[in-house]
C-alpha cells in the first residue's frame, strides 16, 4: 500500500522505463510506516500473486477508462492491468521496495524498444511514494479511486476516509474492497488490531447526499492463485458514485 508526492505526470506516450519510483528521500509520510512495509516486502521475493484483484476486474468492467488512483498499489498488478485497458493511472504506495518491483513489472509489460507500448497501446502510469493522507494529489480529479484491501490507519478525524472521498471527481466512482470479517477480529499477539484500521463500513458512514451507493455487499472472493491473503474467501465490496 502507499502514498507519495506525485512524480511528474509526463505524457502517455513516454516510455514506461522513464517513470520509475522517486528516491527514498522523496517519500511523504511516517518513516516508521514505510519501514514496516519495506520489511514485509523484503521478507519475500514476491508478496502478491501478480494478478489483478478479482473484485476490481468485475467492478471496472462497465466503466469508461479515465483517470484512476490506485491506493496501495503494492507490486503493481492492478495498476498495470488498468493501464493496459486505457486508464491513466496514478499508483500510490508506502513501500519503496514494492514500488521498485511495480516499476520493474511495468517495464517488463512493455514490448520492443518503447517500453510504454503494450499491444499497440501507450501505458499511462505514474508512481507516488507516500501515505495517502500525506500525498499531494489534485482534488476531485479521479474518475475512479480504487483501494483494494488497503491498510489505512484510522485517526479521530477520519483523515484517510476523507482523503479517499476528496480524490473522486464528480461523476466518478470510489471502489473499496476488503476481506470480510477482518474488522471484527480480536487484537492479535503479533500486533494487528482491527481498531487501528479503516474498514469499508467507516467510509460508507461518511457518504452524504452527494454520493450514491451502487454496491455495498459481502460476496465470495475471486482470488488469484498464490500470494499473501489467498486464504481469505469472502470480500466486502463498497462501490459509490459521486453525484456532484
């Protein structure tokens, strides 16, 4: 997962290889959060499956590509999948290790001398290294804000929840997907406490008359094979459209 001060937007025709994560000193956010997630990624050569999340694939199928914010992009599978389908992607991640992998995977997705071309389509991808609440993002400018199983820390002022809502353009969609039942678990010995994190129900509570909830349900998870989290069987899916 992650966030960062936005790198230069560039153009969709630039080689993907020219858009790499910013150096570590450009990170915006709590250094302890970055270090925690860097350690998690360093424990394994590949943490996730490398395939796009099933709920994202299902929910995006009927949307017209536009600008998308991928919150917590990890090793880049969702971001690359979206870019290949014509979305202009801004991908946020707190872990510099994950961003380096994501950029490498994006370069591998290229063909020929122009790494930005995949199957004849120019990929528009930029990486942002920061926590969501610390990222400098254009407000109300994304046609889709996607947060797939985000690890967003909860604060008394609901800063993360409000940052998600603020990023969505009028007419745009907020899509938040999480593992069902995680919010009701007891604090674990390893330090995980559900009370520390933002869950879809907390975001739904903030939606007012400017929003229309299109999906708010628990459903069987379409899980890619392999990768951390593959044992979870059900998703909670919140999809809301900003009306104005």
